[in-house]
């Protein structure tokens, strides 16, 4: 399953992160698959996994929390167009098709 996280915050970098294959951990650690050098991002902040036909975003006990469409979540299904906030970074989820 392919997923693209398109940065939508006010960062000068309007980047898109393509994730081909899950699981993926987002964090500030060099061991995180998706590394964000951003204040408020923990070493291993959240994960994106697949469970049956769903893609799941799961907070990994971060101090700042993981937000989906403005709501702090512990675990939630991620859908096309959802906004994910990790620290000061905000992304829109895009699934092909």
C-alpha cells in the first residue's frame, strides 16, 4: 500500500513524503523511518501501520501527542484527505487511486 504525506503547514519546505510499504515510524531519531527534525517531535513519535484493509496511525506515547483532523488520537484509521499533525509538522494523507 502506498501513502503520500503532503506537508501543509507554513514550513518553507512544501515536501511530500512517499511511503511505499508499511509499517513506518515517524520521529526525530535517526532510526525512525520518517525522520522529522522539528520541535515537539519525539524520537519515536507515532507509527503508521496496516491492519486488514485499513491504515492506522498510532501515537507511541509522545509528549505532544499525535493529532488527526485537529483531534488528539491514540489510534485511529487514516483516510484520504485526513490531516495529521506531529509536533509542529502538519501533513495531508493521500492514497493513490
